[in-house]
C-alpha cells in the first residue's frame, strides 16, 4: 500500500500535469489508499478504467485499471447534487467499456468510492484477467472491486430475484456468489454439493461500522460459472458417518462436501432447524425444508458441517424419515455434573464420557429466579444446586405465554434441549471453560412445578414491612400529636381549675371577710361609738352639775375611744388593700406587708423564713397576713419597741405553717389586754381569725419583756375544704 506522501505525489502527478485526459487520470490504487479524512472531503479526481460490473440501469458499477478497482455510484452522486453527465449514456455502459470519470471521492462504507460528475465513453477492451483467489487477501477484503477466480463447493443457495445467491465453502471458510439465473435452472439439483469455478468481481459485505463480515463475488456472465465436479446422483449417496463422529478425525478432508448421518428427532421447528440425538450426543440441524418431523422419528440427514460453535452442527440439510421409535426420554443429569465432566475431559485432553450432552434432551430440578418477556417469547433464569452460575431457559411464544404465570421462587423440574456455550482458554490448549448453559424448552409440558413459593416473597415481605413501618410511624406521629393535644388540654384545664379555685377561694375569703368586717363594725366600732355617745352625755351632765373635772376626764375617755374607732376602721380598710393576689406567693406578700408597716416607724422590722415554702390556700394566707398585720401594728403603736421580728416557719411534711411576731417593747398584762383605757386592742380579733380557719393561736407578754404572738395553720385541712367547696360550686354551675 502507498503511504500518505506517495498518495499525494501520485495525485499531483495525475491532475497537475497538462496534457491529454488519459495522462491526467489518477491510478485507482492511489484513491483506494487515500486517508479516510481526505476521501470524506470530496477530493477532486479523474480516473480511467474498464467497467467490470454494473447494474441494469448503469447507476452503480465497478471500474478497474492496472492498479486496482473501485466502486462508482451515480445514485449517490445524484443525491449529492453532483451529477452533470448524460443520463442516456448510462444504460449503454456494460462490462468491458472503457470510461473516463471526472468526480469526487467519498469515504464509503468499507473503502473509498467515486461520486462522478461526468462519465465519458472512451471505447471497449477485454475484461482484465481474473486473479486466482488468495484466501488471506480475499477473506480480509483486500481484493475488493477486483476480478478474481475462485474454486469452491456450493453448500446452499437463495433466490435473489434476477440472480441466484450461492453459499460456497473454501478451506473451511464460507462466502457468497451472485450468479445470473441463466447459469442454472435448478441450483438444488445442479449446484448444491458441486465443486464450481467462478469468475467475477470480489466485493465486501460489511456492517454499519465499516467492518467486513464476509466476501461476495459478483458474476456477470453465465459462462463465468464452471462445474469442476458435479453433484452426486443422490444427496444420500455420501458415506454414512455416525452422529458422534461428524467432526472427528478423518484421514482425508471432506473438502466442504455433504456428509450423511442419522439420528432420532428430539425437537423440530419446520423450516428452521431440528435436533437429533444418538445416545448422549446431540446435534442441531439447520434446514429450509418444511416437511414435518415428530419426536422419535429416525431421520437420515445429508448436509454440510457447521463449525461456528464449539460443537459441530449441520447446515443446509435435507432429510428423510427412515423409521420411528418411542420418543427419547430426557437424560436426568444436573448441570454441575455436565460442567464437571467437560472440565475433567478437557484437562486430560480426552473426550467427555459418556458425552457433553450438548444438543441432548436433558432434565434437571431448578429454582426459578426471574421471568423476562421478549419479542418472540421469553426466558426463565433459574438456579441449580451446586452451580455458581445461573441457567437460561428459552421458551417460544406460546410456551412462554402458558408458563409466564409461574412465580419466581418456585421449585421446578425442567426438560429441554441443552446448549453448552464454552470458550477455549488460551492459557491451556486442552482447557475448555463453560460460559453459559442454555436450555430450550419445547413445550409447556417440559416444565413441572414441584412447589410454589411461599406467599411471603421478598418483595411482598418488604411491602408488608414497609406498610407496617408506615403505620407505626403514623401511629407514633398521631400519638405524639395526641399527647401534645392532651398536654395542651391539661394545661388549659389546669388553668381553668386554678382560675375556678382562685375564684372560689376569693369568694369564700370575701364572704368570711365581709362577715368579719360586719361583726367587727358591730362589736367594736359601733360599740365604741355608743360608748363615746355615753361619755359625752355623762360629761354634759357633769358640766351641768358643775363638776368640770369629771367632765374633762370623761371627754378624754371619749377622745381615746374615738381614736381607737378610727384606727379600727383604718385597719379594716388596710386589710382589704393588702389581700394577697392570685399568683403571688405568701412570702412575697409578707415582704410587701413588712415594708409598708415599717415605713413610718423608727423600730426595725425583720422578716425571716424557715423551711421549704409551698403554696398556701388564699384563705389561709389572707388570714395569716391579717393576724401578722394586727400583731405588728399593736407592737408599733403600743409597745414602743426597738425591733420587731417576724418568722415564717414552713413544715412541708406536716403541711403546716406558723407565723410568729415578737417585739422587745414594754409588754402588758394579759388580764387587762382588752381594756380600752390601756390601749391594747385587736387581740380578740386575731384570736377569732385563727379560730375561724382552725389554727392554733397563742400570745405571750410580760410587762417590760415584750410580746410574742404566734399562729399555726394546718394546710391539708383547708385544701380538702377548698376541694369540697370547688366541687360544690362546679356542680352547682353544671
């Protein structure tokens, strides 16, 4: 082949030199070796050569010169809007015409080709001599568009309209030849199994990637086909070979001719293939015959050896039924046994005994893993105990439709034709590795379900678990929301109950205080006012009687009584103002009370708390504050103290609280404490308050040693009373 520099030099020499057209013509070999990128850029070229093959309309042809051959496509040129030539000239172009072509290059599907602008007829010459086919060049596509001569055995044919498409074998390699139908009226009787010599143009059949699949020879004239050795009188005249030995060692090669063998039919697809078996040897036979076959038929087969797989088969076969026997029963053998037998035989360089079972009817248990539908049926993927890889089971359309309802996980017994796909390992010439096992099921009767899977399949179990998880999450979420609602409702109800409790306490305290105030006004202030009236009346009579000293003394008593009444009234009003508010602790209220009472006095008032404070009923805290207030006021107003100490003692265990007020004043005699003249007032009121709430009240005082007032309240008793009163009030409201 020419290098890029050589191709450029030839191109310059061909088109840059002035002169005659034939002198400007470029060798076809230079175009064929053109880089793909250059050919794809529509490089201008001029070439001259002999037409070696053309279609009827003359729109596609091959042209050959002394260096090479090339395709010329007027059809593609017209599609690319390049053609400027004479259309009437095309029909007259025949093999042997010498033409001069002015056009451009195109990359082509396998090799560069020419899109002509014009074609000029120059004359006629004999066709170039055909070169003897060289297998390496021919099968690799190097002879593309060159005339070649090949001798081969015809193994089959197809009807291709105006031509026969022959299938030939040469040196165990196959190729096609397209010949005119005028060369033979009945290829099956004349050509198949005959040895022919054909002359024509070699071309390449390629794939979409520009890779050659196989070569083909295009024959233009019937005379270019010669029979070197005719077919046998009957296809079944060939020597009989056992099914086991169709591809075994033979002293002389078959040369691509038919072989004859026998076997018992195990499966048949008319017009496509059938399987035959002899003992533990099975063979696939491809045929175009549609004559029916049944399992158990003993058939005689005439066909050609097929080596496309690791195990030999027969193609282009004809057959005849020579007997019938009971349909063969499947071999009960597991895939692991087959794989083990093949590996053992290959490692020792021997044949598997009794056989590899490829192409045989076998049966084995398996478990269905997956079901996959295809265009013309479907496949089962099954697992077999002792085999690492899975086994593929193929099912035709009707069979698959009947069995596709079997659920994955089912235990099956499957029968069918086994196909072992293996590959030779280059590391060891004798080692054969099994790639895949494929079982072809013949009908629905070949599959037996031993056990259906549990309803609890993995997908269903996953679905149920997912559902339960969803329900659980939903339940927990609902419970959490409900709990928050209950907490919120409880807080709201507790607030309402506290509000009701506070209202009830306030109501009861108000009632009791109102009663106390009424009694106080009646017993103290009204009586004091009556006493004042009495003293004034006595003083008036003393003045009228001339006793002025007595009148003055009586008026002083009236004055003190008026002052005492004023203080009692002020005390009652103040007691209403210092009632503890709802939500305010008893200790805080006492602090406010002490600060208020000590504002206008020189005596020091201290407050100390002992124990752990707890919540007091309003009724209890209100009365204790009034007792403390009265005791502090009495000490400040009548005892002339230097210090007044107030102690709050909490006993959470016993639910008791004591309030003690102690002063260091002048003291007084308890026997005369209630005397108005001595100025000691309120002791009776404090005692009545303590008695009213069931508390213990005590007072100790000595003249010159101060006074101690103490009140002890039991809280539990009042809680029960308040609950009863609240329930009663709630029941009354309902």
